[in-house]
C-alpha cells in the first residue's frame, strides 16, 4: 500500500471521524476566534496608532494566545474522548468513512484544514514571540503590576528611561531568563494573595553584578578626569534667596599610564565590605586589596573580632549608584531643582518655604495630595498676598501643579514610600552615602583609617554663595 494511502487510511480518516465531536469543534471555534482577534489587533497596531495600555497588552499578548493554544489542545482531547467513548460502547466502525478526493467539497475542506494548520502555526509562533517581547517591555514591568508604580514613575523621569528594565534585571541567556520568570511567578503569587512587601525591597538582592549591566554602556576604568557640578539652593525668606555651591568632582579612573586615581579609580574592583542592614547603609567592615597584593582591613570599634555577620560584597557601581534608574529625592532637592529650572517661579514670594511645607505634609493618597497642594498654595496667596495672586495667578497655578507633580514622583502612600524611604548613596548631603565608610571610625590594626580628606574626592570652589565669582570667571553666569 502506498505511503500516502496508508496515511489517509490510518490517520486522516480516523481523525476526521473522531474529530466530529462537541469538544473538538468548540476547540476549533475558540482557536479561530482567538486567532482572528489577535491578527486583527496586530494589523491595527502595525498600521494604526499603537496603544500602550498595559491591560490591552495582557489581553492580546498573553490571554488570547493562551486561549488560542487552549483551543488547539481541546481538539485532540475531544478526539481521544470520543474514541474512548465509542471504544467502550463497541461502536468503533470496522471501516471509517472513505475520503473521496474526487468530491470537490471534500477537497475544499481539506484545503481549508491545511491552510488553517499553517495559519495556526504562524499565529502560535508570532503570539509566542510577541508575548515574550511584551513581558520584557517596561510597560508590562511597570504598568501591569500596580505595586511597581513607584519604581516605574521614577524610571520614566530618570536618565535611564530609554533602557529596558530587562537589560538590568534579567540579562541574556536561558538561565537568566528562566530565573527571572521563576522570580516573576513568585511575585505574581505575592500580589495575588496580597503578600507583597511595602515598600518594594531595596536593594534588589538578585540584581546582576555591575560588570554585566552598567558596564555594557559605561566604562568605569576609562579615565574621566574632573567634573564640574553646580547646585542651586533657595532660602526660606520672602525673596527665596538663591545661593549656589560649586564643586569639582575628581572622578578619575585608569589613566594612560594605568594609574588608578579619583573616585572611580580608588574604588575600582578591589574593595570588599560587609553591610549589616537591609539598605547597605551600615558598613562596619571594609577590606582593601593593595597594589602589591596585600590586604588591609578597616573596621569600626563595634565590629568585634573577625568578620561581622552580614552581606559581604565586592564593591561595584551599584554600591554608590544604587538608585541609578529609580531615584527618589528629598523634598528640599526636589523643590530646589524645580525652582532652578524655572518650573516653580522664584519670583513668587515665600514660595520655597510654603512649597516645602506642602511637600512635607501628610496626605492619605496621591489623589488627595494632587488636589490639596495646589489649593492650599493658592489659599496662602489669597489670604497673605492677594496682590501677588492678582498679578501672578498663572505662575501660582503652575507652581501648585509642579509641587503636586513633585509629590507624586516621590511619595506613594499605598506602597508606604515617602521622603527618604529609599536612601541614595551618591554623595553625603542627604544620606550617609560616602560617610558609610569615610567617617573616620574605620581603622586598621596599624592605626590608619579610611581617609576623610574632602580633597580626595572633590574640591569646593564655592559653598552656598550668592552669584559665585568662579561661575562668572568661567562664563557660566
């Protein structure tokens, strides 16, 4: 018997006979409906305006593909169920209905089945790809899961907003992908059963080393040299007096002679430390590997003998740049930056003092803050400075809206995120930062201590000065 005939007699005819059952037919209908819907959405997305609604993404890239595959699975389930039922009843025919290829209607039916099979394979392939791509998108990571709202809000206004979340949090390779999906399943269960942490824990213990993420774009070993930093501050007086601090940061790195210098060079891959708290703020033990291969241990007086219990890490970028893509600032920094950029007009009397008080006030929800902050700022000018309200109403409204925006970018009551919840270890003005180690309390056995020399990291050219001369000399003012 020819191979084609054996295939027709042994497989095609039984499949068509047993496939005529409610379960298989329902599966075919479900697969067809899901497939047509997905294809229609893909065409609209391809030729129309993309919709970044995260819940549409969940429907069209996750749920509908699952229904599509589920329908395909129902077809063989129905076939086996009918075969088993007929077998128990002894009703399986000795010869299945013949396939007459001379029948034009039957041939067209086979053509439809063949085309549908090919289309189904293409749809499953495309749906799998699109589903995986969607789950790797920032919209899925930040918008689909409401508990990530604080992190996603900070991400969107960060310098890394163009970098996909997965570039840092997952990485390449099957092992990283599998580990991420296992962790994602755990997080899904936590959210489903309302067992997720509030706030989201920081630092992320499973984050890959900086050499695998940061150094894909940045090169800390490259000699950067010096960086000029100008920061503006405003006083709580009527005129919001502006002062500026000018700092030269010695970023350094590895120069052309392979000498390590500056902030990056000093900490480049040869510092280990032990942190005894969850935020890596308390560091009682530090070990430095010297150029000759020897090691020097610096410890605080309360560290005790030996290595204290805690998380031991080889220092990398993340230990200082710990909020690189999810930075939450202090209220002082937020309003000073907004005023220096002109988003809040410094010409409004007392706006720094009143704005800071409004930012630091307690609100039950973000919605309440968005409503009350502009109202209370306007009420202040209405009662205390009606002349200013009359002449600068637009600036006051803009200031109120900006203050509400600053609050909504940094404070999230439902996740218990408020000012200072997530410390930023860069610098040492708002949080311990550098002083976690450079506090004068970390000493070695020979009495040497980790330096507190300010000039080792930066030079202060001006500190809280009104119109610093150095900026005028540089042509900046």
